[in-house]
C-alpha cells in the first residue's frame, strides 16, 4: 500500500472499472491519506480522522465495484453491508455494531488461513511421522525377568534393532510419499465435538449478544474420541489439520486481525439513502432515522465489544453509497452528514460506456462468455458492429424501462447467447461469428414490444 500513489491506484481501478474518474480520484486520495497518517508523528496521528465518502449515483454504475477493487488492491479488510438491513436498537433486526463484528470475523478467518499455509509444511512433516507410527508401531522394550532366583541362563544375547527399524521406517516414508500406501487402512482416534443444541429466544441475533455459545459450550464439554478405520490419505488430512491447529497461535492471529481492522478496515454501506426518514410518514421510523442515530457513534469512532475483544472504529474508512432518487444527502441527520465530508456523484452510463465495459476491462463480459464456450470447444467471434449494437440496445432498454446500469448487459448477453449456450456441446460447426445483423434479429421482436421488453430485458 505504501508503494501505491493515487495515480497508480486509479490506473489499477481503470483495469476493471470504466469511467467514473472523480470517484476513483476520491477513493485513491482517501487511501493514500491512510498511508500518510501512519508516517505522521504519533502525537498527531490519532487526531487525523479518515475522510469518509458518499458515492451518489444510480444502480449499476460501479459504486460497489470501486470499493471492492480498492480493498482487494490493498489487501485491506473489507465488508459490504446494506444499510436497510439494520433496525434501531430495541427492535427486532440487526444492530449496526454487527458490521464491525462481521468485518473482524472475516479478517480473523483470512489471517488464520494465511497462517495455515505458513505452517502447512511443518504440519505435514509432523503428521507424516504420526502416520508412520501408526503404520509401524515402535517395538516394545523387553521386560526384565521378575524371578531373581532364575539363574539358568548365564548371559543374554541382545541385538540392536534400531538400525533395522530406521531403515524400514524410511522405506515406508518413501512409499507413503509415492502414494503406494493409499489403499491401506489405519486405526485413528478422531475427536468428536458433541455440542448440545441450545435454542435462545431473544429479540437480537447471537452476534449481538457478544458471546459465542458454540465455542463456550465446546470448551466446557469433554472431548470424546472415537476410533475409526480410515484410508491413509483421509487419515493424513485429519492429522495435518490437527497439527496445523496446534502450531497456530490464535492469540497472535486475533491481535493481528484487530490491529488490521482498526488501521486499514473498509466498510461499504450500500443503500444509505434507504435509511433517510420520509417527511409526513405515519408511525415510528424504526429502520430509518433511528438507524442513523445508532450509526453515528460507530462512524465517528467508538469501542465495539466483540467475542475476540474490543475493536475501535476511529480509523475504519466508511464508504457509503446510494441512488438518492427520492431524497438528497442533505436529508441525512446533520451529525451523520458531517461524518461523510466527501460527496462524489457518479454519472449514468451510455452506449459508449457500455461498449467499453464489454471490451476493455480485464474481466470484460464478452471475454467471460468466450472462455465459457471455449470449454465446449466452441470458438465465438464478436464483430465490432455486434458489440456496438449490444451497447445501443442496453442504453435504449435502460431509458425505456428501469435504469439498472451495466447490470443490463448481463441480461442482454444471456438472452443473445441462449441458443448457442444450450446447443454448444452438440454443434457441428465449432466456429460461430456474431455480427450486428445477428444481434438486431435476436432483439428485434423484444425491442418492438414494450411489454415484452419490460418482462424479458
């Protein structure tokens, strides 16, 4: 992250997202400011708060994709959540604090999997030794004669079997590595976790209670072991898993995860416009302004209790987004508005944007379909006029029906290639050329019939 300048961040985002230059610049600056804050002297460092962002624009223009690619680019903990899922404290539903808990849970699991990979070789080696002990039990030492009066044998011949045993063990190890013992069975003691089913009736979810009943009961209950007869590969997997768990220091993992979330976590709050209260509404607005009031302390910085410990949200970057069709960002409560100082408007997409989306990104939609059909041996060629026609149809349908942005392209491509995708395994001619006339013919009836267009496209 320290090596990425704002220009480089924008350049990386350009590989996957077309247009929306202002939004890319804003998130690139916000990300660079995080690195800058770490270089500031410690006295001032804690005083510098992250500049949270609101992305304003219709659906399907790249708001979520910008945030997701940004997190992936910097390997930052990232969590996307819909603001409309939350309710005010005291009502049935999810508490806003759960998003920080979920972010930490994801980060702990990710760091744990990275640690798993780091100790995998060592765990495999230890598991291999345990497997050899099962396949070649160590010889029992000869017990001394209990009768001291037995003097018939004046001396005893002792042969050293350690060299022979070591040679046999190494041969077995080589056979194990070569897979020659895969069909053999071994008896292995497998730990079984018998956790009783517990139902808790509460108006909040389990994650809101700040405890992990499963882990708590799992530690209290005695661990039952059951001897099972397993094939060598299956037994090796169990042994490697056990050894990996022994080698990982979970306290270190949790400490690292909390630090990473606090310093570089990104929470993407989608549909923030859905929690704006409507004037003149009837009844309590439990899922709107109440949620904003609950959200305020987390965005401005507070300590959240989780099952792993306390997490401070002071330096978590919040990126909010919303279409704001029926309301404005200024309709949010004033305190929350002040916590999102950067507002960026994303423009609606036109035919030219759709053409670029279909052809330019590294994960372009046309490239995805070409790769899918190539698995059946079908080579599809898209003529340039065909791509332009698809882009034009996408713009027309978005204008005449609901504007869902680039997501319209998924529907159009599925409709266009439906016959080819269905018949691909049985096609005699494995080379298919799609030109502008093919696209026009395919969409002609649907485009002309407005009701059919609304239903299909």
